[in-house]
C-alpha cells in the first residue's frame, strides 16, 4: 500500500495511559512510507520536524531552517510578541516588528502597554536609530542623569571617543588613543 499521509494516535508511558498524535506525509513523487512531520505529545508539547522535548520545537535535519511570519499583502507589518507576567501578575509585552510602511525592523522595549515607541530601529540602508526618529545619523537619546555614547575601534589602531553628559563637566567629549 502507498500512503500519502496519515495521522496516528500513540500510547505514551506505562499501562496505556497518555497519548500523542503524529502527523505524517510523503515527499512529492515518493513511494516510501510517510515521514513524521508534526507531533503533539501527551503533555501538549508540539514538535515540527522533531520529536518534542519542550513546549514548541521546530527542527530540520538538513538545509536552512526558516520560520516565516507574515504575508505578501501590502502594508501588513508582521510582529513577534514576547509576553509574560511579573511576580505581581502584571502583563509585560516586548515586540519585534517589520514595519513595511517605513521600511524598518523595530524593537520595542518591555512594557505594560502594547503601543509604546520603538527603542531601536534598523532601516533597509543599515541606518540604526536608538530611541530616535532621525533618518540621517546615528543617535542615542536617553533621559538618564548621566548618559553617554561610546564608539570603540576594535581594530589594530585603538582609538575611542566618548560623549558624555552628567560627568564632571556637563557635555564632556573625550578622545582616547
């Protein structure tokens, strides 16, 4: 018999207690038995391409592994949201978003609210904006009492420059060699 796809229910553990589901398919134009593609364990762990040992796992035995989130629909800006709760049960969110309208990859800081300003934007030209909306220069904007920006050369010529506010003299600019 040639099977193109199958779904199996499997018993896990001893005494026939607990079960898992296994979804299998065959490759295009293949006459071999189906290969397991997705498994849901009795504990609710999900594995795509692997037998799950954790909540959600995706694996591949060869080639590049890709996880794609989004659509080819115009002006849709997909995001990945990280969500958790503090010890006092306050929700926190942190997002990474592809802003297709402004052509930016944006990183949003942890917040109790979903609509906060991005903390870091990277444009398609490589321009990096940190807490800024500048489109012509690298800017770091903070509201701390002692803020600094340091650029360090890690090459053979050691030269650093630091711009600092809130130091011994407000607005210090120091060069090191």
